């Protein structure tokens, strides 16, 4: 593997993020604070605990996952779309850089940004509620796997999109609603039996549930199922990215 090529792509993407670092950090911190103020005051006063965990602490993993999914997708999609928009992608494709090196550079940078923001949100949340992490290694594993998986999804969206407006279609109309309906602010067990069954078809449920288990040891589905679903989605995204480079879809047109 050409590590210098990977490093060049990675550092370029990170330096672009660094130019808006203050905005990138302030925005998620303010959003997290607002979620705690609104949901903690409005709903927390009515729901003292869920499965023995205070409501404020219960929603922290869901809030981190919400940020992780949206930021990973947005960072990676814009990162690969902008070179396509300006035409510099052809210089990259003609350089002695393999497809896997391109993906590692772009996806690695997007995942790094999301993980940093996720940790910042966790630090912010600890100012509002007493946090505990029962399984820190599992927490980091789910954090990294989710960031990499959705950064790869963002890469696919960035290749597919033929306009800036399309970059936001899937994050806004698909990922965000599924995250809100995936147990971010409630336990699936609180729903009627029919809606519990329907909710299990939402893939985000498995991500949020596994991540929450790493904090408090409670989950809506088994940890093994959450891990298998996460790895399965990662494999699916990897297969799509492989097909894109094999066929040159929207890259060589």
C-alpha cells in the first residue's frame, strides 16, 4: 500500500476540516446542550428512569450515535464530491494511487472527524448527567465501526450525487428520521408489541442498542446481533465501493 498517498489524502481532508474547526466543534456542543435542555426538562421530568438509568443519561448514547451517523455521512460525501465537482478527481485517478488507498484516505479522514466530535459530545454530556461506561473497549469498537461504516456510506453518496442538494437527501430524509425512530430517545420495549416488531426492521436500532449496552449493560437486542448487523452493513458498503471502482461509476464519466 502506498502509505504516502494515503497520508496525503488524509492530511488534505483533515486540514480542510481544521480551517472550520471552531464551527465544527461549537455546533455539535450547542446541539447536544439544547437536546439536554429540551428533552431533559420536557421528557425527563415525566420519565425518571428507563431500565434503572436516569433519562438524561439514557439518551446520551443515542445523541452520540445521531451525531456520528450524520457527521460521518456528510463529511465523507462532501470530501469525495468536491473533487468531482472541481474536476481534480481525474488527477487523483490518473496518479499511481489504488482505489483502496483513495478510500482509506477519504473514509479515514471522515471517520476521524466524527470520532473526535463524538468524544467531544460525550465530554459535553458528562457536564449535564453522571455518565458511566461499563464496557469502554466495546464502546470504542462500536464508535469506530459506526464511524467507518457511515463514512463509507457517505463516500458512496458523494459518488452518486450529481449536485450539492443531493448530498443532503439521504442524511436528512433517511438517516436522521431512522435515527430518531431507532431508540435514540426511548427504549424499544416501551412501544406496543406491534411497533416493537416494526422497529426491529430499522437498522439504526441495532447500532444504538449496541452502543447503549457498552455504557449501561442494557439493550433492546442482543450485543451479538448488534455487532453482526454493524459488520454486515460495513461489508455491504465495502461491496458497493468495490463495484464503483471496478465499473468507474460516475468517476470516469
